[in-house]
C-alpha cells in the first residue's frame, strides 16, 4: 500500500512539470550597448522536467520567437545544457533595438523588461575647441559616452585640412599612420583619440562622430621652447678645444628650462634677518642696562670714598688739636720759667 502511495506522488510530481521561479512577475534588467545580458528563467524544483518552453520578444506590434527571428541570429544562447531546468537566455552584442519586453513561457510565464543604455557623447556640441600640442610629444583629444560601459555601434574620427581623411577606424591618412589609437582598453565608452610623435603636419581640425552626434577640435602644433644650457668648466681648455670653441656651430644645442628660485627661500631670508635684528636689539638693551648699573656702582663707590676721607680728616683734626693743646701747655710753663724766650705757636688746621 505504501509503495503505491509513493508511486502516486511521484506521478503527480512529474505531471505538474516546470513551475517557474518568478511566475507571472516582471523583472527589470539594465544592459549597455555592445555588452551582454542574461535574462533569468528557471524551474523552482531542480528535479522538474521541462517538456516545451519558448522565449518571445515584443516588438511593440507583436510577439516574435527569439530563436526563430534573424534579429537575434548569432547572439542568442541557452543555459540548459548542463542543467535542463535552467532556461535562462544570454544575449550578446546588445543593441539599442533590443530594448523591450521578453517573456519566458512553459506552462506558466515570467516577464523581463530589458532597458538598454546607449552612447551619448559628453562633449556633444557644435562649437570648436582649441587644443595645443608640441612637436615630438603626444596629445589626447577627449571624446566619451555619458555611460562609460556603453559601446557605440560605430565610432569615427575624421581629420579635416585640405581634404577629409578618416583616421579611425580606417586609417586612411598617411600622416597619422601608426600614430593614433583609442583609449578604451578598459572602458568601451572612452573614445578619446591619442596622437603620438606630433609634427606640424598634424595641425588642423578633428571630429569625433557617433551616429548623429559630433565633437569638434582644432589642433595647433607648436615648437617646444628651448633655453640654452651654459656649462662652466674649472679646468683650462686645451688648444684644440679653444679652436673648436671659436668655430661657429650649426647644430642646435639641447636646451633646458630656466631654474627658478623657490619661493620658500625668500621667506627663510626674512626669518633669518628678523632673528639677527632681534639678537642685536637684545644685545643693545643689555649694554645700556650694564652701563647704567655700572654708573650707579661708581657713584656709590665715590660717595663711600668721600665719606671715608671725611671721617679720616675729622680724626686727624682731633688728634692734631690734642697735640697743639699739649704743646701749648708745655710752652706756657716754659715761658714762665724763661720769660725772655719767645713763644712759638703751631698753626692749627681746621677742616670745615
């Protein structure tokens, strides 16, 4: 009884077929021109068996079979070889006309809305842009899409002088042969033109064209300015060298641009001068202070000397007065005993 029940459920499982994961839903996917896009569609049950299925595209007027229409010839691929329940559709080399609604159908259906972004030039304008290049060097003429992942269906670079010469993709200009390339190695939307080893013959008008969009450039090639290099030698030149020096040279010497003094040197000079002036000012103030302090010390020492001298004179005066007084007393006694002798008087020194 149990074996019959298992067989019953097994038959129901396979009779239901493939039930889509996103049944009756609409998925929005964005792609870029020139690239690839995967439109997902798969059964919810990996063991499901898919009898029939279709991919259809709505042109706006009707639904067409993707695997039968020439529009997708060589650009369509299914992912159901390794896993039969995976019905996803891969479309390569996306074009703007691939934008629209797609439908994956088994017994159910799922919708996918595909939005395709193309190339719109960033510099799209009618005026000319002046560009300057120098002989022997390279120059880049900018041209790019607003979406750098979008690759344009067709890109042309044309050179205008006396005649119109296509230089990309078909290199029909001899003057540009092996000198031009596009800078789109990693970003398909970068259509800038790189011109190497410029000469005066490369001057003229250039146009970048994508569909009905154009970018205009006017290239002027100038000679790179040179400045003569003067070498100073410390050894005495030989006679042969002197003779060669006096002979006129017809060869163009290699010139180097002038060396400019960095701006920070002038700032350092002002800083150093300021420090020197500050040191001198401090030294002058120290000298004035020292002299004033020395004057006060000299005046004080002079006052001390005068006071000391005055005290010494006073002591001498007292001592001298005492001597005179003693002598006078002695003289007076002697006079009384010898009245006939004349009395001598010593002068008394009085210091005021």
